[in-house]
C-alpha cells in the first residue's frame, strides 16, 4: 500500500514536471526579442540629458501591451558612429528589426533594399491613419512613391529675432507674413556705426544661406528622387540676387557668431532645436543673456511663401526582419502613439510629427516650462504652420557631393566672380553626373 502511494506520488511529480516543461517551452519559444537600433545624444547636435528616456518609455508601454515581446537595444552608440555601426550590422546579416534612420542615410538604405516597404502595412492596418502626420515630414520617408520609413521627430528652421536691438531702433518685430523687402528695409536701417569710430558695428543679418532664400522663393533645387535639378529656374536666380543685395548692406564687413552673441545683429536663421535649448534653463544662461529674443518665420520671396527647410529623424523596419508584426507595432508606438509623441516635446528638442500633438495645449505648456515668465513661448500656431508648409530636402545618394559643387559655384557668384545666369546654366549641366539614374 505504501509502495502504491509512493508510485502515485512519483507519477504526479512527473506529470507536474512535464507540465512545467511544456509551459516553459511554450513561453520561451513564443516570446520574441525585438532588436532596435538607436544612438545616444541629440540628432540635432545640441545638449540632451534625456537620450534614452523616450525610447525607454516607449518600450515600457509596448511591452505592457505585447507581453510576448521583449525589446532590446544597444546603448552608447554616438550619432557620428551610428551609420557605420548600422552598416556593419547589415553586412553580417544582423540588422536590427527596427532602427532609427538618419536623414542623409535614407535614400541609400532604401535603394539598397535594406528598408521594408511599409505601404502595404499602412494600408492594411485599420487603426493607422497616415493623415495624422504632417504630409511634409511623412514624405521624407518615401522613395519612388513608396513609404519606407515613418517620421519620428522634426525640426524646422526659423528666424531668430533680437527684440532688444529692434526696440532700441524703434522697429516692431515683423509678423509671420513678412517679406524679403521687409528684411532688406530693416537691415538697412539697423546697420550702422554705433560708436562713431568709422567702422560698422551693428548689423541686420547673419548666417543667411542662399538655399534659405531659394526655398522661400518657392523653388526646389532637386526633385524628390534626385533625378533632376532646377538651378536654371528663374526663382533660383532671383534668390541669389537677393542674397547679394542683402549682403551688400554690410559693405564688405564679415559678421561673426560673436557679433550675434553680443547682441549686435538683428536676425539669424536657426533650427527649432536651438530655440528649445537656449530658451530654457540652464542653457539659456550660457548664450544670449544680454538681450531679449524670439523666433518668427523666414521672410518670403517675391514668388514664394514664408517657407523654411524641415529636417526629420526617421524610423524604419529592416527588410530582412522575421518579426514583421511586432516590428510594425513598435514602429507605430514610436511614431504614431500620441503620448510617446508628446514625449518628444518633453524630453527632446524637436517637434512632434503628429498634427494633433503639435497643435495641442499640452505641447504649448511643455514648451513654456523652464522659461522665464516674461518670455513669450513660441506660438504652436506658428510651429504648425512651418511644419505644414515647410520644404523637405531630397537627400539622394549623391546629394552631398552635388551640393558641395553647387555651394562652391554659387559662393563665387555671390562674391561677384561669376555671371549668375550663365553660371547657373553651367552648374545645371555639371550636376547631371551626380543625379540618380
């Protein structure tokens, strides 16, 4: 009898052990590890004390909703090393399932077949509405009409205004529909020799690039796929002539960053990320403390609008992932979830890529945090406008090389060494070798 009870007990233990093995095997074989590629620091080259905060919060939320998936990322990869790290992973067949895509890398990765075409996933997902994104930033993730990445964060360029200098000169800060003519008139008025030593020491404009004038005059330089260039467009020529005109106000004086930092310049274009960094404590005490400043749109050209360049950070899915469903859900968490996108305002220096988030009262309140009460926070209506109407720059494979050639030639035009009209025609022909075939 005792022996029989002992046998039954041993049989029960065996069944329990087998049950445990089956359950453990089930969970270990069905649980997935989703690898994510991300870099440390800010994509916008400004200070960021919260490098992984948004990612960690996104992972926490995602894993709570998908308990059979664990997300893993390697920490400590600097942005300047990230492209090489990612290429190395792809070379050995270990590309992350989901990864950040630097803007300059996007066309190359898409053309090499390393990014999954998201078009079908977007169309089949009833919970996903691409109209929630700003169309301009969504377009940065398209390649030959197909969506290969989604935008995660955006930074437009704005015009920095030294309000103290303008007030001293009796000039009202321009509104957001101002023009080239307004910029020229104000620059002419404020550029002067304030200490009467025979040398100009106060100026209207610093660091205004010819491309900013081109975009504000409604002219693209290349098409989306990098197959055509448009340097012979009349609007490009007009923009370059305007830059020559506005620079002539300085009468050959070279303005420096120090001049601007010391409050001696009225206007300077800068990224929204710098606005966010230097408007808030503790970074505001390091720069621009001797004058009040704010941001407005860039001035419009004769044939354009108050348009400025928008830069984006993208996220894509590896074309070789075996975890497509989980990767798509995590990609949506990063880019499409409103709370995670609100964290872009909380913990980064850019703007959300979702219209409802950027236009929200909560976003405006976050922007106001850590600012002096007397400081006017950037109007989310303005931010919404520049994101909605901005210019996306096509970063095709040979874009940097093409722009280096254009930069050199146009700088010579601006210095009066070349005829603008004929030089642009020659430049147009030269750039053909850099365009996509």
